[in-house]
C-alpha cells in the first residue's frame, strides 16, 4: 500500500519483482496470503477487500495450480 492508499497485489519472490519495482517509495506490505492458483489468490484478495465473489473469464487457466504451471 502506498502513502496515498493505493494498493498492489502481486506474487512474492522473483515472479513479483517487476510489479514491486513500480511501487512508490514508502509503500508497505499490509496483507499477504498463501494460494495454490491465481484463482485461489484472487478469491482471497476479493474477500480481504470485501469486493464480493471473484469470477474469471478464463477458469481453465486461472484455476491451474502454481505447481501445475511449474512455479513450485
């Protein structure tokens, strides 16, 4: 979360480096979660943000586990 209250939700480790590089100086980690897929992560993020139920137009891709994608 930056000092103006704008947030970024990204992967940890190397896969999130490009997103974190765009953060403003002074940004802080305010929330994290563990997830097995993009869909799982976004579902948890929507719950945290109180945005309702997360849906996707690409369930075949978004529900693939990070392990299935070779990311673990």
